[in-house]
C-alpha cells in the first residue's frame, strides 16, 4: 500500500461522508465547551451568592458603626450625600 492512498473498506469508501464526520466533531466540541462554560458560570454565581450573604450579615454591623461614629466626626460621610454638620 502506498502512502496517501485510502484503504478499501475505511472512511471514504465505507460510505461515511466527510460532512457527517465534521458535524459530529463540531457537536462534540460545542457540547464540551458549553459544559465548561456552564461550570464556570456556576462558580461565579456561587461566589456572588456567598458575597451577598456576607454583605447581608454585615450590613447591621456597618449601620450600627455609622450611627455610633456620627457624633465623633464633625463631618458626615461623603458617600451618604449628607451635608456637613
């Protein structure tokens, strides 16, 4: 057998068109990449949910700290939009 020639009974002569092979490979690659993307997206959503939960827990502590320190500082917090006292 010479290099570059197809063997009888394999790929091209077995009746399997090249388009079918390429579509099958594309479907497998797309499914794999979609799975990886969904897995990464799951990680991001999990991080956002845990960050939101921590912020929800810490919010009362931050608010109580602001009200206690309001009398200590002569100026209000610039982020709150309040006018200086």
